[in-house]
C-alpha cells in the first residue's frame, strides 16, 4: 500500500481531513477502516439528512454530497494530500430510496491521471450488494 | 447564521414545495428559499453560509450543497410542471461544476423541465451567483425524475390538501 494511502488509514489524519472541509464536517461523515483494512466512508444518520419527511428518506442531494466528499477524500489519499482536488463533474444514479439509518460508501479510483482522476462510488445501507446509489466523478488534481 | 429571514412566498407557491418551510427538517436546516415557480420552471436560492464551505482558503461553497439545492429545485420544477404534489424520485442527476463560487455569494438554482413523458420528467438548469448583469453560472445540472413513485403523496398532507397545481 502506498505512502499516500496510509495517510487516510491514520485515524488522526482522517479526522483532520474531515474537519478541514466544513461541509464534510457539517453532514457528519467519517472515515473508517473495515476488518480487511479497506477504507470505508460512513454517514451516520442525522435528522437534517431527511429529504422526504413522510417516508423519512435521506435527501438525494445529501447522498450525492456524501459520495462526492468520499471520492474527494479517496483521491487525496490515493494521489496527493497537498492540494484539495476539485470536482469537475459527477453523475449520480439513484437505485433505491435511502432510509433513516447509517449509510456507507466505498470508493474505487478508476484512473489516476496527471491532471484528472476518475472515481466510482458505491453507497449502501444494510447490504453492500444492494447499493442505494452509485456515482461516477472526475476530479482535477494538483495546483 | 448569516441569513435566516425568509422572503414572501411567491405567488403560486402557496402550499407547494416552498411551503415545506417549517414542516420539513431539511428545508429548515439548509435555509433554501424558493424564488419563483411557474409553468415548467422553478428557482431556489441558497444563502451563503460558512458551514457549507468546501475550501476554507477561498471560502467557496462545496459542490455537494449545490447538488442538494439543484436536486431540490429540480423536484420543485417537476411539481410545477405536472401541477400537483405527486410523489417523485430522482433517477439520476449529473452536475458539472463550471467554476468555484466566491466567498459570501448566494447561489440561485434556476431549473426547467424540458420534457415530460408519462413516467419520467427531464430537467436541466444552472446555478448562478450574483444578480442581473453580474450573474455568473457556477454549475450546470441535468436530471431525470420518475413520476408517481410509490410513497405518500405530498398533496395528501393536510396543509397541501387544497392545492392542486401551480400557476397557469
């Protein structure tokens, strides 16, 4: 595992990274490690995430935000933690409504180019095999 | 919080999504303000707030909250188009971030529904900062919404019961 990747696995760095981005801190996301040592992003449920109060579903925009933040942090961990990557664009596909429970995300960096990094994020609640949403995003890195 | 005052409810908005105001935990929290809602169009404003910042060094707003704003404005636009508070769901949403926002600037999302089929509504729109001649696009959105999804109809909630559509 690369040196940059170790950066995210360090609990103190992970906490500092989240708190360095006010919006990531605001939605209350966290970086965790699963038993296989992989990085998993967690969005503990909060009342303010509710988008549809009648079925108590999490707002699609909150899910998209969470996935964008997760991807950005993974890009920081994978490529460099000197500069904040800038999101160029993101496509989010909503597969099922997200309930009022904790949400998890796993990021796959598909290509780490010199200027553009492409990542896919899969987001689930109870079962990783039935994701609630999937997103594809591109980031500008460096400078 | 820099701006917590709510403007007057625009005409045709009574009871429609802007009217979520005090009953909707999300709307209360993000301080979204409906600007207008007319046939196939809707606009919603996000007052600048430090807690939504994505880059501390520039004070620019995080893309995530712009996505949240545009998704909400998109849903509002769909309801303005079908002229009822039917349950809808976002199928997919694409955001293009054109430029970073500036510190202290409010963001306004203007969304239009460019196609409506039996089951799906297609919307697109821009998020702007500034007003009038100073207006500058900061993000672009395209999205598709599924119509009449299962789930409670917003129109059945008591405060919306007398509403069956937006402006003609």
